[in-house]
C-alpha cells in the first residue's frame, strides 16, 4: 500500500557557482512555448534534456522549466519539484502512468507563476527512464546528485551550458524544494540522510506535502519506510499533512524546532477528487475537498519564513488516546471526531465546523474523512469519504441561505487573518458559498 503518489522525485541538472555537485556538461532544448500571462506576467516554458556527470557516471534526464519572460517579474525564488512516478510503478487504470508534478498541479500556475517564481520539475527515477527511453543514469543513487544540480541550475543560469540563442531564465537567490506524497517522501529521505547540506545547502527551504512520516530513497523508488521525528538539514522545512496522513503514520512526523514546522488539515483526504476524480469510477463517496488553498498559503509562508519573518504556527489534528495499530505496515491512530463524524483540531478550512470570535463558523455539508477503512483498494483507502448530511440536519444547521454563507465567510475570514489561506482563496470560498 503506501501513499498515493508512490515513488518519485526530481532530476535535472546544474552547476552552481558557489555550490557544485555533479557537473552539467550540456543542456538541449526540446521545445519552448509561451504559457501566457499570470497576474500580468508573461511566462515561457521549456522542455529540456540535461546531461551531466554524477559519482556513478554520466546521466541524461528530462526536465520542464517555467520562467518569467521578463526578469523584472521574477520574485527571486525558484521551486524545484521532483516528478512523482507512482503511476508508472502501480500500472493501475486509476492513475496516469506518466510522471506528474503534483505540487505544481495542486498549487496551480495562477499562484506559482503569478507570484513570479521560477519553476523546474525534473525526472530522477532511473527505472522509469530506462523503461521508457526518456533518459539514463548510471545508478539510481545518483538521483540526489541530480536534485542538487537542479537547485544549482536555477540559482546560476548564466553558468549553465545552455545552447546558443536560448534566453536564459532569471537567476533565483533562494531555492525551495516541494513535493507531494511520494515525491515529498523522497525529499524527506534527502533531508534525513543530510543530502541537503552535503555540498553546501542545496535548498533554502522545503515544502513536504502529505509526506506522512515516510521516506523513500532514489535507488529503491517503491520501498517506503517509516522515518519518524524532525527531519531538517539546513534551511526551513514546512510539512503540510492531510487528515489521512496524520492518522496513517504522519503523527510520527510531528515536531517543532527553529527550522521545522508541521501543519495538519482536518477533513481532507490524501487523494481527494480534486487530484484524481473517481466518483464515477467505483468510488462515489470520495472526499472532494482540495488542499490547494492551504498548500498555496503554506508555500507563501515558507518563503516569508526564509526571508526572516516569524515561522508558521504548527497545527495538529486531535487523535484518540489509544496505542497505534499496524495498518499495511505503518502505524495508525484514528482522529477524535465530533457528533457529526468530523475530525477535531488541525487547520480547518471552511468545510469544517469551527468558531470565530465566539460564533459558529465553517459550514460542513456532511462528514468528511481522510481515509476509507472499509475498502480493500489501496487508492480508494487514501481517497477518504464524504457522507452527506440529511435534509433535516442541513436545515438545522443552515435555516437560511444567508446563514450558510455567513458561516463560510466567518471561517474564511479567520483563516485569512491567521495566514492559512490567501486573499484570493478567501474570496473564492465566499463566492462559491453564494452560488
């Protein structure tokens, strides 16, 4: 079993002026296209093939680079994302076989590019590249050298061997790594084994989305293992786990240091329908709620933290005071729940009941769980459940349309004030409630 997004993580290359790891010997441009404008900023996207030399030998890896067409639009940050390759290893019709940049997909280009970030996604998975002919690597363990090179690539584009005539992206003064599920597990392993500081600090910060206290190494991309406790190795680390992750081993990831924080999202599944929609494919009760608003705010808060602002606050879901039980080889502890079946504690998006200034806030339409404990399907297990309230219960909670909208508004306003969502997501929640 294992988290939704199985093995995966990055690959691309670089040679930093101050921090060198593997040598980048060449960069080929497969294609360049205009992505359009994001908050008025024109962006380009290039498909690359990067060649370099790592400890085990030469490598050639594909990457996708998105960057502002005008240097003045860059915000000084870059995000490096290791591709998630779970679909290739599971070969299940429920998920695509192609590698996916889940963190980018969940946060969305309107946010990432609209804020002026440089973005690069790189393929690090030797087994996938060998099987598909998309790249090559002398040894799977060289995947971490490729990760360090990806960070150097966006830090010092002018020192990279781009072909003549290619307009290089703006340099990034700060570089953040981000992954979701399997790719976050790879990044967690990267930090656990002190790879981030092995040759100078590769990443100034990292966002682990749904890492759930599990790690996976680049040489064995399907062999996940429990890696509890604080995992940080230079820079700042912000973990954002869903309710599913908190219950399913993620509670072992909790901790707080000067450079490590954990936040947990109540009422959200590891694979909600906003990631893969299976409601018409055998999972009609799949939890629909996206973690996107919380991840966008977490990324923004991580950048602020790196720049010297106060650290984001940790928020934990309340778990039952019972010993963990073994579930598919990992420890499981259920959440405490209210009378309607919704988890207590954690960051509570507007679909979760809460309170604001002593008044009811949040407007659930049913009971939302992170895990489906009744299914044998490992993907459906991570898709959670949504059980709608009866008409009588809905009428009791929201006697008028205005009452429903006001509860959403109160919750969204509080989340905005606490920096757990952005202004744009606050407005979107309220507009959706009005509709």
